[in-house]
C-alpha cells in the first residue's frame, strides 16, 4: 500500500526540523552570556559576549566571588541584541570560581575559574606557624542564650527608665 503523504511535504518537514535543530544547537535566539577563556590567571583578559538580549539595552557587568564583587561598568547591546567586551581580570583576585553577571531586567551568568597570579593573595603558601592567625570561635547555644538574655534585660531596663521619666514628667506638669 502506498503512503498518501506526498514526498515534498516530508522533505519540507525534515528541512524545517533540521533548521530548528541547528538553531537550538547554536543557542541562537536564546538570551545568554559566555566568557572565553573560561579559566584564567588573575591579571589576564577575557572576552565576555552576550546574545539574544533586548536590542540597544544597557547591562551592568560584574564579576562576583564568594566574598567580593568587581564592577566592570555597563555595556550596551547592539541592534541585534548582542554585545562583546574585553575585560581585564584584576590581578589581586585570589584563586576560585567566580561568576560573571550581566544585570538587566534579569540576571544572566557565566562561570569563570581564576587562578591567583604569582605573588597574589591566593598564591601564598599557608604559614607553618598558625599562632598569629585569627580564627573565629564558634559560640555555644548557652553563650548565645546569655547574650540574648542580656540584650533583653538591657531593653527592659531602658523601657523602665523611659516609663519612669515619663511618669515624673507628667506628675510635675500637673
């Protein structure tokens, strides 16, 4: 039995599906940012690019790490909703995984692995003598409760003194 679907329709459908697969594979049409290279030494430069964004729109560019944020200012997308900018990673950054953020109506992110520059913050060896190292001390539940109780007592004492002063002021005014 012969198929009732014409060969031209099948070929056209396959062509459309192939084109859609190509667009999805490229990531074209979807908003996003990317960084090249994705792994650098502090002090090196990278290329940050965005596509699929709103045309002629500003984005604030920051590099965020665990304890710091580096502001790179703004970029403006072109008429096609794309941007590309060359950025120098600060040479003082310690080793770690950071995240580029392109902030607009939404926040788009791209990871960046940074290795500290020779002589930089994250490249110094750990000292053998830790006697001069400041280490935060964990507080116990009892210590935390005592601090809260003292804060509550101070608040009550303050409220009592205000109430007492207000009472004296109102009796002396009468």
